[in-house]
């Protein structure tokens, strides 16, 4: 596994002294990219790779003060020599960054995101920034560096080897590639007050164990009258973890039903959806556990 060159960076906007081209080279001490002052949201970056590559890991180093609340990650294959509206785009999921007030906005947070997929470009979509009136009054988001680790697997694009069906995903407006509009709220399942027992019983032991740990931590916080902490864990579970786990298992059941009815074309498509939902659910669970667990579990 090696560092894969980023041959081009497109963006929805950029500050004059922090252009997106800075991200072609990873520099932990560099200035990186900033969105334009009061440029609105969503903002986006599209990172073009030299050819089709198998990406193992994506490193994202955040600005210390102009921090995105969350970053949606997309993978894509070009349908021609340039990125355009006919490209196949796959929503891998999202990550979150800490608001960083505890370090007085001095530390830069690095996220290493496991990818394990083949693509020709990656797209990062920033839906909002953490409030910071003192050091980010113009509501910008900033990325100091991005690093793509993996291997090059194709010198040229194979039209018959698409990443996913082109109708399976849409991305928010205002990004550099014109595609149909779908908001994050439309893609995110609605909140779920609890995780049904039959869903929990079907989870992999590791995943069920993570859910149990977070639920136990929530109760422990409440037992010592740390109600703010208990609420924060409960809110993350009900808005981010439970809905995705339920959606994943429901999709899996639909896939199995289609297979039993010998509708294998439908089952194959549902399998792609199931795998994507599983990846998104586990990633959300990992990030929630990382947020609350280090000093408590």
C-alpha cells in the first residue's frame, strides 16, 4: 500500500489565500484549503486520482478552528475523461469532527477512514461547520491535508466495470459535479427511540457488544446524575446508530425475501444496498463509541 497521488482538486468555493490546489500535497503544517467566507453550505471537495485505484484508507486533517461538523464521503468512477453528470457515485457514509474547544482551537484532528473500495475520485461534502464566533466568524470549513493510501489497479477506465448503478445514489447540490439533488435528511433514516429486540438479536456479536456498552454507559451517566452526558449518548444512539442498524437489517430481510422468491436481480441490487447500509451503520457506531468511550469504557 502506497500514497496515491491526487492529480486534481475541484471545490465548490475557496478562499483566495487557501486554494484547493494546496491539498494535492499532504502537509501537516501547511495552510490547506478553506471555503470562501460566508459561502454557505454544503461545500465540497472532489479529489481526482491518476487512474482507477483501490483505496484502502483516506486521511483527513481538519483545520484547527474552521471545523466541519460532519463530512459525507463519496466514491466515484468517471464515465469519460472528465468528471461529469453521468458518473457513478457511491455514498460511503460520514465522519464527524470534534468542535475542538477543549484544546482552545490549537490541535488539528486527523481522521483515518477505512475505505476498501475501488474508485477514480473521492468527494467530500461538508454540510455545516461548528460554531466558533471568535475564530470562525465567517462560517468557513477548512481542511489542512488529505492523503489517499492504496494501490493503482487500472491505467484506463473500463466502461463495463462501474462502481455502482448510476441511479443508486444522488449527491447534494452546489458540488462541482452536476447530479440530481437529495438532501442528507432524505438519505438519513428517521430517528428511532430504541433498537427492537429482534434487530439486536440478529447483529454480529461485536456490533451488539458495542451497542450494549454505549447503552450501559448511558445508564451509568444517568445514575450519577450526569444527565447531560446521558442525553448526549441517547441522542447519538437514537439519531445516528439505531436508525442505521434498523435500515441495514430491514434491507437484509428484503434481500433474503427476494432471493427466496428467486428474484435474483432484485436480490443482487439489494445486496449492494445492504452492504452499503451495513458499512454506514458500523461506521456511525464506531464514531459514536469513539466520541464517548475513551475515558469511560
